């Protein structure tokens, strides 16, 4: 079978290896599609070299068909369409005992800390599987993981129908958060400096803000009749957005930090105090978020045609990476071709 692995120094190596049979409690998935995301770019840029072991078969946004079932697996059968919730927790740490196993203190993120889905045959624990209904295409089902991120972020915010929501950053996760928030009845605006992305976001029916051309705080104040946003999602990862976020939220508004910030950021704590703001972190997802993501993909809530910019074959994965790095694509899927 073919695999794509990060070998260090920005390099991806495609190689042929022998597929092994699934072990006890495992299934083997014929991977159909794997999505590339910002975390994959962090890996390829060497930003996670202290964490990953090379060569690393990466990838964690995927869909496929079960091609073999290991001993002890009774709830799944060959031919089932599935995706994978790529989290493994120990069940014993304080976070797990408190009911937050998805952010286990010893969490293994599959595709980063262990081999991922950029391979034609992938053996994974059956406990990680999430069913994909037959009337949802495997192409669209490959978005289940990033949609689950958005579902979790929105759920953490506790937004209500009619709330004014500002999303800082119009990349794939920003667009998905905006879409999920709208499905919950929120009124959504997206702040994004890149013109092409703003045009795309506007086509989806969202208000847009160009933070380089307008004062975002003044714009949001006018948009909300002087109140400020009920919820602000910081998705961009930009220091300027973090500093600006507190100026957009209403009295007792909520700021949800979604982006991964590799270094400490400056934040206006005086504004947090003055308006009694609430700041929340939102990381990964729980099974209920994955199941809701599948529902939203199935019912057409998620604008998949706008989100998926390009599909490339496995041997052209470097081209897909380049398109993401240079802003030519919102989401790239890699067609693995692991037919069951």
C-alpha cells in the first residue's frame, strides 16, 4: 500500500509498504479521503518536531470504508462507511476522571502522536470509529473532523438564537464556526483581511469586516445598536485579533479562543474587568460533536462546495500543501484511493 509520511525538513515521502492485518479490537479502513489542515502544515513546517516521531504518516481528517475487522470487534463489519475521532485518552488522569477525557492530560492525538490516515490501509481501534450514513458521500464525510471542531466551539460558547456573533478569521474553521453558529440561529459577521476569502464568505450570506479598512470595534458597535457582540470567536491566531477581541464583546459577553497560539499574547484585561467578559478555551471535540457534525453535513447545513477547494491524488499531495500555504485553497482533500 502507498503511504505519505513527513520525514523532517519540510519533506513528504510517498512510499510502498506492506499492509498489516488489524489487531485485536481494531478495524482496517480503506481510506478514501484525507483532509489537510493547519495542524498538518505546522507538522510540515517543523513546528512540532519536538513532539512527532519521524517518519510520521500524518493526517486525521478522513473518511473511508472498513476493509477488514480484527478479533473482538462485533459492532462493525466490512463495507461500513466510517470516519475516525482521532483521540485516545488514558481514562485515569484527573481530566478523564472529571469527565473531560477529550482533553486528557496524556492525550494521544492520532495522526500527530501516532500514525494517521495518509495511507491506503489504516488500522485503528474500533473505539475511535464514527458511522457515516450511506446517503452522505465519503468526500463530504471527510469534513466531519473540522466540522466537529466548529460544533464543539459553538457549544462551548453557549450562544442563543438571535445572538450577534463575530468570527475573527475566515479560514476553514472560521467559515465552519460561522455556519454552525448560523444553524443555531445566530446573526454572524466574519472579520477577514484577505479579499478573496471575504468575497467567498459574503457569497455564503455572512456579513464581512475588513479589519485593515474599518475600525472593527466601531463597526460591531453600530451593527449591534451599541451593545457589542454576544460572542466573539478568535480563530485567526493573530496577535492583533486577540488584542481586538475584548473591544468587540458586549457587557458579560463571551470570547472563545479557538486558534492555537504558540506564544503568549497581549490581551486587554482592563476591558475584561470593566465589562465582566468571559474568556473560554475550546479544544478538539467530544463524540457528541462528531455525531452532530455528521448530521450537519448530511442535511446540507455545511457549505461543502465552498469549503472544499481542491481534491488531489496522493502522489500530488505536495501541490495541495503548496496551495494551502499560499492561500490558494481553503480546504484540500487528498484522494487516497484505498478502495475496499
